[in-house]
C-alpha cells in the first residue's frame, strides 16, 4: 500500500537546502553573538525561515539547538 500524499516527505532541491543551511548558520551566529529575542533583525530572519519550512521554530528553539548542535543537524528537522 503506497503512502498517502500528505505523508510523503517534501521534495526540496540541494540549492534550497543550502540556502536554508546558510540562513540557519546566520541565525545561530547572531544568537551566539548575543542577539536577544527582541532583536528586530533576528526576528526577521526567524520569520523568513518559518515562511520556508514545514515546522516553524521560535527563538528559544534556535537558542536551545545552538547550545548543543550545529546547523547541519538543525535544518533537516525544520524542513
């Protein structure tokens, strides 16, 4: 029995993955360099990230992931 369409993983190009990984690295870098939850530039980056992924993240998700993983581990979870 084939998987229903809604359960199939999203198809995404390598270029899009690279763009998301680069965006994620920038978000994590901003957080690691002291940007807080109220930082307007960081909010804009997180909002842009959330518009492009299936599983949106909050500031705290990026902050917590930043403390124990790297961008390569974060972006597949968000997509």
